[in-house]
């Protein structure tokens, strides 16, 4: 791929096929997470993609890994009992953050209160402290609790290799291996599951993924935006604007 002088140049290059394109160039887009900085920006992208009938998806690669799919399957099948579904309800967000001297949030915690079903979600993120201090993967980074039991997903959160189903009188751990390419020094990051989903959707003529719908991506950004606001984290207008930046004046 040749070097380009601005973000706008590859859009007009007919030889470029595997670069994230601006939707206005008429290209399907897999956008690295977070899809945008603000919910307003995310909604604008979603509206534009739908208007142009183009595929758009946020690249949350963990959502497409086999382990994640199996955990979701067990929950839907009722293995851990009643787990409140609250995807369509806007939660009340309560958050707090510690900031580094540069203004970056290096510690943040938030509680999501879904009032109608009476459900709570708790999340933390830190650049100061590791969830799995010794990096051996035996710490539960995620716990999904239901009326009959819970699912514990091991560290690291972005690429877990096991989860444990815990019910009264029953504990079962399921292991998942990360596929490696032996011809490329065992390189492998599981990103191909996400790429496969994009390819399947585009071939089928779909403009969004059923696994990670666009409205869910917008809702997630809205939650993150509110958490950062409560934590006192402010982004400059240059990255929160709705203006299209092609790098040209």
C-alpha cells in the first residue's frame, strides 16, 4: 500500500480495497472500537450507513469469539436461570473516575441501574491495577449471575480462554484454545472470527450484524459518554465534532 498525504486520499484511490473507508465514499466499514467518541457521532454514522444501504459494524472482536457465543447460548438456554434482559432500556448511569495529570481516566467505575426490571450492572476499568496480577488466567474477570447460578469468564477480558458454569452442586469449566498459524510463527489473535462475520453479512446483503447491532453500539457509546462526563473527563471539540475530517484544508 502506498503512503498517503491525508485521510481523504485513500478514499479516492480505486486500487485500495482493504482500508476502512469513509461511508460517504460508498464503502462498507468495519470501524475500530470505540466506533466514535460521542453518541451523537455514532448515531450520525448509523443514519448515514442506513441511508446509503452500506454495511457498518463496530469492531468489538471479543463478541464474535466462540467462547462468547457459548456463554450467550447457555444464558439464553436458561442454564443459570433468570437473567434480566434490558437491552432496550436506557439505564441510569452512576460513575466515578480518577484522572492522570494529563486528564486521561486511569481508573473508572460505573453502575448501570435498569430500573424497570430492577437489574444492576457493575463495571470497572483501570490502568493502575491489573485484574489478573500474576497473569495466569485463573481470575474471573466477568461474572454473569442468574437465579440458578452464574457464569465466570476468566482473564483476560478481551481474549478469555475459559469460563466456568457454577450451579448448586455443579461446577464445570470449559476451555477454549486460541487458533494459531504454524506457518507464521504461531501468530493468532482471534480477529478472524470478527472478519468472518463481516464477510458473511456483506455476502448476504446485510447492512449490520445481528450479533452486534448498530443501535446497541450507539447505546454503548451513550453509556460511556455519560460515565466520562460524570468522571470529569472532557474531550476537545476537535474530536467530538460532527464535521468530516479528511485531513485537507
